[in-house]
């Protein structure tokens, strides 16, 4: 398994953003929109792709809940849909200047806080003194 690092995430973001740019030649509506409207258009377009992939994933998983094993073709469809979600979210994160270093750093901090909260729960104490604290990530 390849270790996850912010540098590898940056390489992934760079690959995704350079491979699928939003340009008026591919999306003619962009030429007629202001910068703010372009951002909304691109966000919406990415979310259409997120929802399409969610539908594929949901359909395949729902069949499994009824006892149907995924066949080879369905497993490949699931893997493709999951891969597309990584691409969709990298594009969305880039659009809103959420760089891989920040994602990596805040996710690592979140994991550490969750572990402390779980340990405190096992011990019957509060890690923060505030039982309902959401750790600032929600």
C-alpha cells in the first residue's frame, strides 16, 4: 500500500486539475459568466458528477444489502465510481483553494482529537471538558 502524504495528495490534485480543466471551449456557458458565476457553474457541474457517482455506488451497494454479491463487472463499476469521487472532490477542493496540505493537516488533527475523545469515553471522562464539542470540523 502506498503511504498517504500531503506531497502525494498534491501530485494527485495537480494531475486532476491539469487533466480536466474548466475551459470555455469545453463549457461554452463559462464565456458568458462573471468570475463568481463561473465558480457557481463549476461547483454545480462537479456536484452533478458527484451525484452521478453516488447513484452508481448506492445502486451497487443496495443490491449487496439484499444478499447479491457483486460480480466482476459490478466490482469494476464500484471501483470506477469511487475513483471518480476522489477526482470530483479534488476538483471541488481546488476550486475553493482547499489545498492538500491543509486537508492533510486538519484531517490528521481531527483523527487525533477523535482518538482522544474515544479514549476519554472508555475511561468515562471528557477529553475536552465539553461532552458535546464537535472539534470545530463540522
